[in-house]
C-alpha cells in the first residue's frame, strides 16, 4: 500500500457512510450534496490515495454519471487495502 494507512481508514469510514446513504436516497438534492461533499473530499485527500483509487482518472469521483460506480469502487478498493495492511 502506497497510501498512509490512517488516510485510507479515514477516507474509507467517510466514503462508506456516504455510499450507504447515497444508495438508499430518493432525494436528488441529498444525492447532489453527497456528490459535492465526496468531490471536495477527493480534492483534499492524500494524493497517493487518490491516485491509487482513481488509477490515473482525474475525473474519478467528480462526474455525476459515474459517481455511484466510482464511489463503490473506491470503498471496495479501500476495504482491500485495509485488510491487506492487517
């Protein structure tokens, strides 16, 4: 794992919680807010972690059409990173 374990665990907890709300939300406003919140977080998170999650895709977690897929992928990748580090 290139990214710091603490950064991974912190991002994982935040992303996992937001994904669960996003998956069950019926409010476009709430979903838009989650997308904006995650995009802001992605802009300020560890560059190493973002690069590992995005695999070089600069629009990762920033495009509405791919957001849920990207967020799901990020959560699964971080779960794997955390379990490998233990």
